[in-house]
C-alpha cells in the first residue's frame, strides 16, 4: 500500500475574487458614509435652529434697548428733569441723536 501524497497547490488570485472584495468594501464604505452624513446633517439642523432662536432673542433685546433709549432721550423727559432741578427752559432745546 502506497501512501497518497498530499499535493499543495499555490492559490492564484482571481480577478472575480478581488472584484467581489472591492465591491463589498465599497458597499460598506458607502453605507457608513451615508449614515454618517445623515446624522451630521441632523446635528447641523439642530445647531441652525439654536442659532435662529438666539438670533431672535438678541433681536428682541435690541428692540427693547432701542425702545428704552428712545424713551430716555425723549424731549419731554429731558425737560421735566431740567425743570425738576429748578433750571428754566426755553423753546430752543434740541435733543441730539433723533436724526438717526
């Protein structure tokens, strides 16, 4: 009885195998990029909403401050303060800053 020889063959790389491997890798990369960009888009949308809310809050604050400035520089208020100090007023009083 003779022993059977074990013959090892060298595996050859086939183009089909390489193509299948590259396709699988690219499919996983595509799916990862797709989900990653989608989640990043959601994060950017939330940040945009927060910035819009901050902008609206700041606009309201500016409007309130502008209203307060207009109230503080009104001619009637200035004249009442001057008369309260005992200083006489004439009709030639000009409030600076109303031309804006």
